[in-house]
């Protein structure tokens, strides 16, 4: 369902969905002597809206947090590159319609950051690695030297907390999922290593005691 709705690039669905499907004007508008007409915008059906709300709910159900970005005039190639970078660290990039992501948040029991959902926005779903996804997002903006006119982080949500841009930056500095896993493994392995050392020391102590008894018996036999 996710791939079908988002499409190969991960951006088409959101763009079509926000503005409706655009069709070219009638061919007469292209004839000499005729002024070009504006394209016709057809609204998305209610069924399609429900499909997108269901998609957002699905992404929210597997996310520990998400970032909200404002984009204006960013080249499609840049958005595709960002989408790949976010996907590589386990996240999901989606252009969203504010009213529909709001509905999904309410249905899923998330806090709604209404003040952050005012412009044309995209949601960067963190899934189970929000710190890593937030870091990838900020690294991309810095590497591409994108100014705030092109893309800016306006905030996000983590758990029940609404974050501003600085909050998202703070989240990006938290340990990522692989780092946390390594730390947890370290906590599990370290006591085990200590236990093995203790057992080795105990075994060595028993061997030493037995050897001392044997030596004592040997000395006693020689004296007799």
C-alpha cells in the first residue's frame, strides 16, 4: 500500500494530493491566435483522501517521532535525493496535506502541532530511528547548502512533546538506534565478562588449594 500511494519517487502522491490532479488545457489553447488557458484542477475523491489518512496512520503507528519541513521551489532531484537519504536510515519522506495529516494525528492519538502545520509541508517520519532520521535531514540541508527559502525545519513531534526547530536539532544529537543497540549489548556483555572473570578466578583458587594440599601430602610422605 505504501509504495502504491507514494510512487517510485515518494513525492508524486503528496503533490497530486495537495493540489488535485492537474490536466493540460484543451488543445485549442495551443493554436495560434488563442491565449493559453489555465490548467484545470480536479479535486481528489473522498476515497483517495481516506487512503492517504490510512497511510499516514500506518506511518505514525511505527514512528517514535517525526520532523516537519517547509519546502518552496526545491528541485525534484533534490527531493528525491533527500528521500533516499531518509530511507537509508530507516525513515520515510512524505509530502502531506495539513488537514489530512491533522486528521491522522487525531485518529492515532498523537498531539497535533497545529501552529507548525500552516505552510506547504512535508513530514519526515522517524519510524524507530527518529534521532538518526533527524540527523540525516539536518546533514542533508547543510551539505546541500539549502537556505530557509528552499527548505527549513519548522519543528516536529516526539512522543507527546511538540518540538521547535531547536528541539529537532537536539533529537538529532541523541544516540541513533544502532548506537543504542550497541550500548545495550555492551551493558549485557560487560556483566557477563565480569562473571566469567570471577568464575575463572574461583577456578584458579580451587586449583591452587588442591595443589597446596597435594604438596602438603607429598611433604608429609617424604618426612615419614
